[in-house]
């Protein structure tokens, strides 16, 4: 793929990223409301991940905001560091909420609205994850791949809401599955965020003076 095609691919997808951010922001708002009303750790985790998806997409847009930025390794590493910090903060919120639900033995509950949102978001986030992974591989962009990972987590979490509710419906003794999944997803995001910071912070320092010199 030529440089011109890569640039066209990046900037041609900017409007799609805006539409994705608009959709996920609406979904996250609905999911937060539902998670509060239904006391679902998985729904709360999904809501936070949807918000994180909006932020990560905005950071990727900033990363490729102009043609010169495409070749900036320093800008790439800064974007990854910001994503890493956001991952850590969101994971703490998800884990704290999930542990609270487990300690108070809150039972999962899924209504028609949350059921529809979960299926729609699970499918859409999975598709977006594949597209972002493909684009990230073409551009060798860790920021895009990280954004894809976040979308993948959103898809998994959307389906996990349905899974925990269905299991609880057939076996009420497994009430803790919803909170346990929330803890697992939170720890996964935390681990990815830590790895991202460990990999990228030294590179930000290395490229800062280099690009200033260039």
C-alpha cells in the first residue's frame, strides 16, 4: 500500500470515527443509567468501556489530525501513554463497582432495553475491533491497535451482560457471575494499561529530543 493510499485511508475514516464516537457516547449514557437502575456490574463496566471507547477514538483522531502527524513517532507514543492512563483510571472504577456489588450480593437483572443494547453493542463493538485491528496493522499503529482492543473489550462485556443474566435465570446460586466478570474485565484493562505505559513512557522520552532536533 502506497503512502498516498495510507493517508487517504486514515483521513477517510475520520468521519467514521466521529460517527462511532457519537454512537458509543449515546450507548454509554444509556448503559450508565441502566446499570444504576438494575445494579449490574457488567452493565456499569460496559458503560465505562463505551466512554473509554469514545475517548480512545478521540485520541486516535488527534494522533492523525494532520498529514505531518502520520510520520510522528513521538505523537504516536504520547497517544499510547494517554490511552494507558485512561485505561488505569477506568479499570479502577470498574473493579471497585464490581467488588461493591459482590460484597452486597446484588443480583443481576436484564430488561428488554438492556438486552437490546447489549446485543447491538456487542456486535458493533466486535466489528469495529476487527476494522481497527486491520487498520492498525496496515499503519503499524499501536494507538489504533489499542483502540481496537478497547472495542473488543466492549463487545465481550456487552455479551457478558446477557451471559450472567441467563446463567442466573437458570441457577440463582451463581449470582456472583456478573460481578466476577466485571472484576475480570477491569483487571484485564488494568494489565493492558500498565503494559502500555511500561512500553511507551521510555519511548516518549527517547523521541522527544530527537523530533525537536529534526
